[in-house]
C-alpha cells in the first residue's frame, strides 16, 4: 500500500508538469497584450523595457521555466517563512528567512504577488464551498440509505425524482430563482454575499448564516443529487448479499443490520466518490460565486480572464488541476485502505 | 412425434400414457423476437423515459419548425413595445402591458421573447447535438483503439487519465476567451463561436465514453465470435466494424444521452458567464444572463429560458435512465 501510494505520488509529478505545460502553451496563444492600456505617447523602446519587466519579452520556454521556478521554489520558501514567523501552529520555530526577495509570480492587474491574492480569496471559497459540500453529504447519505432500504416506495420514487431534478437544473438557474423567491419577494436573505462582514456577536453570526444559506444550498443541491444516487445504488448492491441474510438470521436487530453491516460496506465506494467530488465542486463554484457575488477564487479567475491577467489565470488553473490530481490520488488510496479485498501491488 | 419408432417403444412401456407434459408441442411457439423490439417493450414501461423522450422530440421539432410558425425575427427591435409581460400575466394583473403580438412578452429592447426562445433553443440544441456527436466519435474511437490494439492501450489510457485530471470549466473559459477572435474573423461571429464551443466541449467530454467502450471491447474481443472472425482472416478494422461496434452500441447510446445533457448545460453556462455567443445572438443561457439584472420586475424572462434548459436536460436524463434499463439484458423482461 505504501509503495503504491509513493508510486502514485511520484507519478503525479510528471502529470502535473504536463498539465501546467499545456495550460501555459494555451495561454501563450492569447491575443491580448498587457501593454494595451499604456498610453500611445510612451515610446516603443520604453514599452519594450516594460514588457521585459513583466517577463513577456523572453522565449516561451524560458518564461515557462521561470514560472516553474517561481511556483515550485520561491513560493514554498515564502510559505515556510510565513509558517515559522506568523502562523499559530509552527510560530514557535525560529524564523527561517528563506525568502530573499526573489521575484514571485506577479499579477498583471494589481502588480502584487498572485499567491497573496489567492490566499485572501481562499477563505470565502472554503467557507461557502466547503460548508455546502458538508451539508450536501449530510443530506445525501440518509436519503440514499432510506430510499435503498425501501426500494420503489413513495419516498424512493420522490427521492429519485428530486435527485433527477437536482441533477438537471443548472446552478445558474437555481441561483437566480432562489434570489427572486427569497430575497426579492420574501426578503429573508440578502442576495449579495458580503465578504467584509465580521462575525463578533450573535446578531452578526445570524447575518452571516442568512447570507450563506442560499449559495450553500445551491451548491449542496448538486452534491446531494449525485451522492444520494451513488449511496442508493451502493446500498442496493449490498442489501441482497448473503452476509445480510446471515446477520438477520442470527437475530440481529434491523437497525444493526442496516446501519452497521450494510452501511459500512456500502460506504466504501461512496467515500471515494465524495473525495473525487471535492475538486469538481471548486470548478462548479465558479458559477455560484458569480451569481451570489462571493469574491472567492472562482470569481477571481473570471475577472482575471476578462482582464487578460495571464499569470493569475495560469496559477489559478494550475491550482485547480493540482486539486484534481491530489484528490484522485486520495480517493484511490482511500479505496485501498477501506476495502481489504483491494490490493494494488 | 408419435410417428417415430423410439417414441413407440417408450409409449409401449408407459402403458399408452400421454407424453410427458413438458415434451408436448402445443402448436407453434411465438416467432423469435428481435432484440430491438424487446428493448422497445422494456423502454415503454419506463414512464419517465417515455415522457423524457417525448419532451426531447417536442423541443427538437419545436425549435426546428418554430421559426416557420412564429415568423417574428428574434433580433428585430420593436422599441415601442418594449418590456411587455407574457399574456398570462393579465389573469392576475389587469393593468399589465400584454398583447397577442408578443404572447410571451418582449425584452428591454422590444425583442420578442417567444421567437428569442425558439432561436435560442435552436442554438442550444444544435450545440448540444453536435458536441455530443463529436465527443461520441472521439470517445468511441479512443475506446475501441485502446481495447482492441494492445500496443495502444497504455498510451491512450494515460491520455484519458490526463484529460480526466484537467480542470474542465476553467480550461473551457480560458480556451473560449483566447480563441474567440481568430475564429470569429474566419467563420463569422456566430459560426466561429459555434465551431469553438462544439470543439471545446467535445474535446473535454469524451473520456467517460472511452473508458466504458474500452472495458466492453476488452471483454468482447476474447469471445468466440471474434476468434471465429479472426480465424477466417477478417481484417482488424472489419472486425471492429462488423462485430465489435454493434455490440458496444448500448453503452454508447447511454453515454450519448449524458453527453447531450452536459453539452447543453456547458453551453448555457458559458453563455451565462458572458463568454458564449455574441451579444445579439440569442441562446437560452444568454437570455437567462441578460434577464438576471431585471428579474425583480420581469421574473418570467429568467424563468422561461431557465425552465426550458432544465426541462430539456431533465428529459434527456430520464431518457438516458430508461435507455440504460431497456438496454441491460439483466433487467429486461422483468
């Protein structure tokens, strides 16, 4: 198992390098010019110098190499410095001072390091997306379990219909629909997510809750629809197995049979599906963040794309790819750990 | 039966008893039924799938012949009749600005909602069908190649894994914003965008089909009929065409329905984010995006395209569900 995990981890490095190369080459074809906003009175040789200062004058491969060095060498140094200096967890260690003022990945929009902006945006995304995923899983599992246990009952039929609907209605329709119903007609929740809101007492906590409920629910609907179908199918596979009949025959109560014996066995594939869905929900959050004006990383990607901010787009897309590769790895390893029948070597 | 001599012997021993019940031939059996008729019988039992199929055909024919029935130009500006409400608003609000010249109302520039909806449906369905076909062709090709030729299996499956780990939506956004200009210059604003979206959606959604087809081909090529075909000297491509492809048709059809649903949703999502078709060209996603700013006063402009997208995708998903049940021989006949 350990050798398998290490082999997969090593194999993911060339995968990530290849993906980053593809994204970089795609962005090299971009028609936009970062100097388009500079006034025409600026002489061409000065423009050329500005271009070189942004790192655009070099050949593509040199640019790619520099980006790699910045992301994989300079940014970790900055991160370790931050860990040993300011973080709560490792702040007691002596300050490492690894970062000596080398050039980091700079955004063309703000002229500040891309990673700093990303770190500012991640908490909002994590709060909304992460919470919605947890809520979605918590709703989906009981629905899946019960509709499998009472297959073809009214609850099962209704559950299947609701999951089909949740599967089919895109978030860019449910989002505005919820806004029209709950913030325009009923006036219960605000339609715009206020990121500057600080939670310090009960009132502000309630406000935070009310502004999070709609984006979380929109994202959770998608998660629930997918997961409850998996959960149902997996439970159905297990409910007809011989060991279930044995468990009933030896007089175990129905609750123990279903909730312990069957559930534990059916959770194996579902857990891997849960792990596989984490990066996908980051991608899907781009639309939801756009609808509810949450300024997370999805919204950052959209604005960077429209502003032709290539370093930002490159780094963000790479972060998404990194998440996908890592969670694929985690899902595969979890599958092997949870199911002793599966041996990779 | 009783004419044959062996039977006479048995009968003699059994003291002229009637032949064994199970061996009696009671008239001719029902003629053998074709597989597709069985599939159709099973499919008809799935109510949701029938409704989904019916709705999909309704929408497809609606957007195909709709422009000939409702001849108003979707892009014609009729500024005097702007911001009209749908005709049914008059039921609860007698002061609403309604009229039979615009049965579903008009938008802020006076463009007719009904003809926009039809034209938008045309664009969405065209993109959906074309992208689905493209991804099916790529997916089936890669899957069959990887399953049939051992040498290609490794590289092609690594390629599939690589494509599966690409962040699809961000890459779609990047590709569409980057290649918009050159394609528009070559194929015109609408044609260029159509080609771009179909290609990009097709290239990024073939992987599940490829994996399923590869698995099936791997199992099929060990079967006796393929061995027989090979032993009489059939060329590999003939084997694929005559023996393998007809047998992997069912999983391909099921993934086709899923592909159609994803393609429609992806196109609408791109239009919603403002990177899809040009601004004067109506699609369902674009209508929805334009209407979000005014949804307090004109909720129907969000609801109409949104419901159209959702119902189409719901119908396609139910169709896929029914097809999966009907094409699975283990479920069929129960």
